[in-house]
């Protein structure tokens, strides 16, 4: 027995994917079945960024110094009254 699956997909995406599926000799039905099989086997959704290394930004020494300088000048102390008001708002006082 087969069940029908209904999903909402942006039309532009659907059209682009359907064209790619046709080009590789596949169909939307095969795509959905493959997705269901993947979830059954992996227990999660596919991760489209799985093959990409995480973003890692390396700063030069000058950039690090500039960042430290800017952070030092934008950081402000918070008066104790702020925390008292926040605690009252949350019902802790």
C-alpha cells in the first residue's frame, strides 16, 4: 500500500528541482522516497553543509588590536538599579 504525501514548496524551487530531477532521470516521487529512506536510516534530516568546513576567520594582529580597542570603548557598566528592576520584572524580588 502506498500513501500520498503533500508538501508546500516555493514554485520557483519546485520548478528548478523538477528540471534537475528530469535531467538526471529521476522524479519528485523518487526524491521524496529517498528523503524518507534517509531519515529512517540516519534518524535526522540531511545536512546540506556537511561537506563544508566551519567558517573560521583569522585576524591579523592589527585587526585583533582594533577589535579589542573598539570592544573596550563600547562596553559600559550597568548600574545596580538595572538588575533590581530586572529581578522585580521577573518576579524574583
